[in-house]
C-alpha cells in the first residue's frame, strides 16, 4: 500500500497527534515501578523458598540466573530497538509491527493482550489466597469480586492514580524486604547451606520427586513482568529513554533481590521446611504483618499493572484496525484514557473470575508472554542481520544477545508445557493467517521486503557458485513490451495462463508514442492485477527511439539480473512496417539466449473456450530419433504442457510427413516423446500425410496452435497459419535453456 494512500496518511496524522497528547509518564513511575512490582510478585513470597528447598542454593541460583539471563537478553533487545524507532502505543505490539508488519504484530499482540487480561484474574486469585490466610471465613467469590471492583475503579479513573498507589505498594514491599534483612542481624543465618538439593517435590505430589527443569518452570513466571512498563509506551514522555533505563533497572534490582533472598532462605531454614512451608518467608521475618502486606501488595500491584497495561494493547490493536469494532476500541476520553478498551478488558477479567478456576489455561498466559519475548529478540536479530542503514539504534548490543534471548524463550516454552506451547504457536499462526487476508494498511514501513531481499541476495550468491542447470529449473519468466497499456487487453489471459503458477512477468513500457503518463498510471494497476491472481509481476518504463531498439535495450539491461526474463512475449503486428522491429528483436534474442513467444490472435475466435491445443511437430524425415536437445520443440512441449494443465485442455500432438512411408516412424516418435517428456497419456496423436499447408485446415480444430519459429522468420507464413487453422497461434523460438526431457 502506498504511503500516499489517504487512509494511511490520516492514520499517520492521528497517531502523531495522539502520541503527543498521551505523553505524561516518566521513567520511574511509567516503567521502573510497574515492571519491578510485577517481577517481585507472588513467586518471590510463596515459591522461592520451595525452589531453594528442592534445588539447593547453587541450583536455585542457577535457576534464577537462567531465568534472568533470558529476561535480560530480551530487555536489552527491546531497549535496543526502542532506541531505533518512534514507538507508539501497545509496547511489544508496536515494536514487532514496525519491523515485521501489522500482521505479525497483530498475531502476537492479540495473544499478549489476552495474557495480560487473564493474568489480572490470576493475580486476583493469588491476592484472595493471601487474604484468606488472614481471614479464612471470608467467601472466596466475595473477595475476588470486591478486589476486582477496587482494581477496576482505580484503573478506570486514570493510570496516574494507579501508579500513585503503586508507589505506596512499593514502599510496603521494600518494608517487607527490610523486615527480612533485619533478621540477619538477629542471628537467623544459622543453618548450613545445602548447595545442591535432593529435589523431593511438593506437598501436592506427596514429595514423590521433581526434576530440575520442572522447578525452573515453576519459578520462571516470576521473570515475565518486564513488559509492564513497555505496555505504557504510548503515554511515556520519552519512551526511547524510559523503556531501556526503566526496564533494565527493574531487571537488575529484581535479580539482586531474588539472589540475595535465596541465600537468606538457604541459611534461615532447613531444606525440609522450605519445601513443606510455602509461607516460610512470613514465618521467619522480623515483623510478619509487613511481609504479609507485601504479599498482598505484590499480587494487587501485579493485577493493577496488567489491568492498566492490557487496555493500552487493546487500544493499539483497535487504532490499527486489526480487530472488529476497532474504531470503538480506539476511542479515548477527554483525559486521554482508553475508556472503551478498559470496559472491554474489565468484562473479560470478570468473565474469567466467574469461571472460578483458570488452572486449565494458566500455562497459556506464561507461554503467550514467552512468544512475545521471543519475537522481540527475533526482530532485533533480523534487523541486525540485514544490516540495513535504517537500523542504527543508539543502544547497540552484540548479535549474540538476541540470539540467546530467542533460543532461551523457545527453550523455556517447551520446558514449561510442551502441549500448551504447541497450542499457543498454532493459535498465533492462525491469527496471522486471518490478518494476512485482511490486507491491513500500515502507517509505517517495515523490514519484510529487506528480509526477503536479503534471502534472495543470499540465494543469488549461492546459485552463482553452482553449475548452471537451468533445464531442471526452467519456468516462463516473460518480458512483455508495450507502448500503450491497452495492448495487454487481448493477451492478458494468455500471458496469465503461461506464467501461472511459478513464472513471472516483467511489463516493459516503451515511450515511443509519448504515452509516459498513461503508462505510469496504468502499468502499476496491471501489475497488481497479475499479483492478485498470484503471479509475480513487475513493471518498468524506458525511453526508446523505436519499439525494436527499446525492447533490445530492455533485454540487454536485464540480461545480468538474477531473476532475468528468459522469454520475450511479442504479438504479431498488424502493420507490416513493424516487422523490421520484430526481426531485430528475434535476432537479438537468439544472440542473447532468450526465447521468443510470438502470439498471433485470431481476430474473431480469440482463444475460444481454452479447451483444446494443437502442438505441431515438423517433419524430421528420415531421422525420427529422440535426442536430448529437441530445439524449438523443447519450448513448444513445455508451453503446451503448461497450458494443458492450466486450462484443463485436450492436447493434440500433430506431425505431418510428405512421404507416407515415414508415417509409422512419425507415430512411434510421438509415442516415445509422450513417454519421455511425461506428457499426460490422454494426449491425442495425429500423423498427417502430404503437404504441410494442405493438412493444416484438415487438422483437429483447436483454440490454440503451437508452432516453432524457423530459422528464417516469415511473417506471411505466420498470418497464413492463423487463417488456415481458423484459430489463434503461438510461434516459439527456444533459448536453449529449455528441456522437455529434463
């Protein structure tokens, strides 16, 4: 889609306007705080002790280090690309869309939004468990609904209010960690360190044992909070600075906290206590209420961050017309809040809460986050590999960083849950397939063309170092010269039938008649018409003093191209004065090893019903042996086969012999040719006797006759064949690269 499309320009202007209006948060309150509070969540309070008890201190450090390595690589990759683009609303969605297109961005953004929304319900369930630890008589459904209403009221008022409350929660969590630190000076570090654990398991499995990677899978969700700040990208004062600084600071601080807390747990309780008592951190703290408040605050703040960030992703999806009712999702109120997206997210969370048990789909939440992280790493890896001048981030990272991040995310996915990993990947691919059919209008460019261009360049270099073997890979790559676009009207379907499905078309506009503006306006439309029917087509315009010189110049200019045309498509001229141009073109085509297809349409019949083809084979008396090189017949057979397949036509193979004694040999030759060239067995074989010109009117009636071009080009003969056969004709000159026997 052209960047001049009025719809795209309007969307660009709206995005720029909304970006300015929405900028209000800085690094600390917009990125660092929500990211840190989401990372330091329920896993830290209720499961890190269990991890240490199973794996030992060294094993726990390895698990924490591996998880943090993945998130660090992802954070660095996200930070790097953020310094290279003007990131809009939607965080990861915006990053991926601007590199790999809206289809890929949407296919990842939709699951990411669902993960954010469902995570709110999961955090509320975690909050309720902590609440019922204090007030066991409170009904679970009441606690869940009241918590949701409080969260929704805070988030609906404004993100600013939500972040102010998160400052208070951060103080509570900091207080809980201080309460743990105080015990160090009270002599809590009295137990010897168990460096490597016995992996006994958990109370839920009767301590029947657990593997290292299962323990890693339990801990890893603690590391999936790094997007909480990036989700606010559309409302940051300086996202290019805030996202890298805030995200990496949150990862660094949380890594230190988890590592230090693992040491404290290993020294403050026995391995048996750690695996049996999920609340050991509360029991061993200097002041239990503050740690319990930290647990409640951690789950509450994680839910709040997801409830604030989720609607921003939904808003961005609506802004780019990815979802049904996109305009409704993309509306903001007077204070700049995505109110409609907030209501939709609230309804989704409420529905999830009413299900009462999300254990069946809980693994998908983490896996959707991991797919998003993996795609961000992949985006940066692709951008670095392409080496495009547009990729010049102010924060440069080694290529190894996103590679480790991408592989780590993939590894973590299949360690977490192989079955759900496969389901989540299928879900993302299905969304991509649907969005691909939508033909979304993007307000920004992406690197997909650069990616495929790099692959094509790599392939071209590889091909250039391999022995030439075009016979096995031949496809009709046509160069179609035109002086006016109307010349293609009569031959459009024929050209399409030849090039389908794997051939290509290069439309060469020649300005010999001064029709530059007409060609410039119409050739893109004709090219797009071929492409919509899944035939690769391109166009170009050349200044030319004459038709013949223009075509020859185009042939010579394209001769060295990797995807160079191998056949010149010409039409039989009505004006005899044009014959000299065609003589020149055919002669130069021979010299440059290019095939020629001269199409002569019958003025009344055209291509008829496109259901029958006559392939004419010249008299080869007395030698009717089949050789590896058949000359023009190679090209004729290949074209006849293509048209038979694409039209579903009947093929008649016709040979005419002047000596009746050669008839048997000729028929055997045709039978042998059908066998060796693998033409379908339903081809009909005909051998005529007598003079060639006398037999033509007697031949089976066809919609198209295919002949070879003799050494001496005779336009009178071409016109006579159209008249005598009462059908359109195609006259072919082989380039030498075709082989019907290959």
